[in-house]
C-alpha cells in the first residue's frame, strides 16, 4: 500500500564503499541513514508515554504550535504512526487534538461506541502488521451516548430507528454484566467495562493482533477521555 522511491540502505552503503561517493556527500548520506529509522520503531511503552505527554499538554492548554505543511512531502511517501486508536465517533473526542499529535502520528479508527467489529479489526491489523504500529489504544469517553443507549436498551428494550440498533447490540455483551449487577455510577462503570471488553477482544484477535501482542511487538491498552477536564485516564493501569 505504501511505496518508497528512496534508495535502499544497502545501495547507499555499497556506493559509499566503492569510493564513487565524494567525501563531501557523506554528510547527507549519514543524514539519510539516520532518517531510515521510522518514528514508530519504538517500544509500546515509549509510544504510550508520547500519547500521555501529549494529552497533558492538551489538557493544560499548551499544545505544540505546529506548521502542518512541514513534513508533508515525506508523509506523501509513507506513514509510520506510533499508535492505532479505536475511538468513539463522538464529535467531542478528537484523538489527534487530545493527544497533541501531528498528521502521520496516529492511525485512528472511529465508530460510535468504540467497539471491535470485522471492519475495525481489519483496519487495526493493517495498522499493526503492515505499518508497524507498536501500540493499540481503545479509547472510551465520559458521557458516551452509545453506552447510554445500550444501558437503556438492556433495561427497557425499544425499537431504535434505522441501523442504530446495530451499535447497542454490539455493545450489549460488554455492558450487560454491569447493568445486571446494578449499583451507582452505572454509566461510568459501563463505559469502562465496554473499553475493557474491547481491549480483551483486540488483544486476542487472531491471527495478526494476538500474535503481535504475544511476541511483544504490540501492546493493547484501554483508556478513557474525560470531556470536562480534557484528560485521558488509563484503565487497568
Ligand atoms: Zn461515545
């Protein structure tokens, strides 16, 4: 899906070794070799640290001032996102903004209720297995309408219009135990349960994601974004 027209590292080295390349050309050569390491050749923990540091900047109202045209030519050639995010479609949850990351940094899949289905799985597999993304984050958020609707649907089933029932049907399995158990802060606990349910499903998804997780090439984490504070909280951490 992505191509690179840059000379390979091997070709660079063989030319340098043959003496064809003048000494004055070695500086840009070294630069090219340094650039050959993609930005996502980092550990899952390093990727997570970058996200959380970015969220701290965002929540504090101190995001990095960016020139979005910078790096555009390189991005046209390839992408090396540091994290794949499965986020809710909610208009108030914007992963690139709330993690203060640039274009090319995040591979974002969004669906109302941030749940795994076949299409979402295919996209996450592409992010991890093809693009080499070391981190997958399932990102829920406070006051999620999809989770709210699912709670209502479990408590008192009703005819939802159009295809909206597909969402509540998909979320039901992860949320039902919380609703059945009852108690206070039902919505908050259901939001967390939905994230954790989908983290487990993503991490166990065969054949690509489970293999990447077991080999330590990728990690799957759950988190929740608080609409009021702008802060992301890791779940199960
Ligand atoms: Zn939502």
